[in-house]
C-alpha cells in the first residue's frame, strides 16, 4: 500500500492546512543575502533573478479561501512535464505542494523565461516533452496558440475565470493591474488624474518610471495600440521634457515614492503591496486610471501542449492552478490578483469587477520591438 493510500484524505488535509498557513511565507528564507531586483521577459514580473522584498509573507486575518479545493478536484496520476515561464522563486512552493500531494504523480518542471519556452516547444515539434506551458504573460500563451501548439482546455476549467482572461486554448491563473502609486503625505487620490495621458502635463508633482522594465514597455505598447503611435510619441516626449526620474525597476520606483523622493509613478499593483508588506506605515497608496493604457490588466496563465502525452492529466494540472489553495497562494505570496471571484486580493484594492479595464487583446502586448524603437526615438533612455 502506498503512502498516499495509507494516509488517505486525513493525511492530505494535514498537508493542505500546513500549506495554507505557511504559503505566504515563501521567500522569507529565500531572500536572505540576496541583493538587487530581477525582471522577467516581456512583462517584468520578477519571475527570475535575485530579489529583495519582492515576495510577500502574507497578511494576517484572512480566513480560508473560497473556490474549489484541490481535494475536490481529480487526482493527478502519471508523468507530467511542465515548462514554467514563472520562476521557481515565485511558484516553486506551490508546484512542490501539488507534487507532494499526489504520490502517483511524476512531475518534472523546467524553469526558464516564457519566450525561450515558446521557442523551445516550437523547435521541438512533435517530440516536445512539454505537456503544460505555464507562462508569465498572455502574449506568450497567444504566440504558442497561434503556432498551433496548444489544444483546447475543458470548458469547466476555462469558465472559472472571466472571458477576457481566457480563450479556448489557454486560461489566466493570476493577474496584475497597472496602477499609479503615489505618496500619501503629499497627495490624495482625488488630486490625481484618472486619465493616463494627462500625467506628463497636468500632474504637478515629481514623477518617476522604469522605462527599461518589461512591465513598463508592455504598458507603453498598450498605449501605442489604444492611442496610436503619434499620441504615444507625444506622451513619451513630454515625460522626457519634464524630467521624470528613471529607475531600474518598478519595485525600486515604489520604494522611492515611499521614501519621499518622488510623488507618483506608473507600476504594476503588487509592487505597492510589497513595499507595504515590508513597512505597513509607508506613505504609499494605489490609484487607478480609467479604461486606458494605465489600467491594463495582464495575466499569467497556462495551456496544454498539442502533443501532451496525457491531455486529461495536463488539463487537471491547470485546473489545480485555479484551486482555492493556489489562488490564495497567489494573493498571499506574490500579491497578484486571484482570478477566481471567491478569493480576494491582498491590500486595499478594488475587485477585478470594479476595475475599468480597456478593451485590448492581451496577446498583442508581447510585441515590444516597435515600442522600444518608438521610446528611443522619443528620447527615452533605456
């Protein structure tokens, strides 16, 4: 008799409760002795490199998550290979938990950036060992689907999230919202424009940004798609002319706001929460623009490869990424937005339904080359 059989449901529940109690602490030991911050291909999601203060330790006072528990999902049995564009530092604890939960699961995870994984799967052809592609952004998922290298997911998997964060071929698993962090000792939210295009000329405080960062370039790509190249060029030139302070990454940018060096900036939402996790009294808060490039909501997500050896097993692994435990893990550990409605985000944030997100094909945000050319042409130092 295997350990899985002898432990039964009680053994799994013990491990589940332990995971839920400690999942938010991932990274506490891992960040010791590290310095600097890292970025991830195409979206600056910090899924690689040495990170300081990037991973949350969770927030007290949260009850058990809603949604469907892994205990109510089909058991994972067999051999499964996952190509993960999300770094082990961020999601390794979750993946290991799923692996440990099933004694009959033989799980192999290959960590690399999402773009390299897409190229590898395409080049490997029918001989690719990959069963699941777990991506940091929708663009990479869309690129792989466009190459015909994914297969349709079951409806009862994709329908767990809103339709703009899924297709038949892939499903989002967690999200990040573009925001305007600001210093609360200098400004209130009512003082801030709700139009991203107004900031260079209408906001009187000191602005900062991280234009070389993948997230920032995806944000400018969204502006180029929504507002047109000329309007985006003028916005960039105005940012340069007003002397917006440049930082190497968006976590550092938020730290500078909290330290009073600048008044506002443009970053993903979770960097603000990570600063507050290190110092709950830091004078930084989150503001949102309305229906424009400054309000883009991008997702990490997963797809099943067309040549997967066991499509049902692969689909059920993706299903586990939308479980109550996994979604609560994303909220507590990475401060991302959970994508199932039964799990709330961490921090003083609106729900996804309350965000005014622009109508934009997220897969188009992966085409950064024209954006980088435009930024350089406008005088932005990258």
